[in-house]
C-alpha cells in the first residue's frame, strides 16, 4: 500500500483534511480503544493497521528530529 492510498483512506474516514496548496492536517483523532456504544463508528482493520504504521513512523520522525537537533547543537559553532 502506498502513502497516497493510506492518506486517501484516512481522509475518507474523516481523520485527515487537506486543501490545494496547503498541507494535509489531522482533523479528528480516533479513540485509543474502540467502545461498544453502537454508534456505528467502528474502524476498519485496514484503518487500524495504517494507524499503527503511522504511529510507528511518527516515533521514528521524532527520533530523527532529536538527533538532528543534537547535531545542530554540536555543529553550531563550527
């Protein structure tokens, strides 16, 4: 599955929004644990897999950002 397809799925499920010329933004965050309230907002298995993968990517990006900040500090005065 491609990132574009994942974004399309998240957009169709109402979690992402975008406008031409602007970034894609999160407009809703799913609940951590689906409840059994019967409100009809059960998430697909595909969504749960994609959401897990996106969380993993987010963690990796945060790690890279911290490493980049550390490198910036170490090379600031070179």
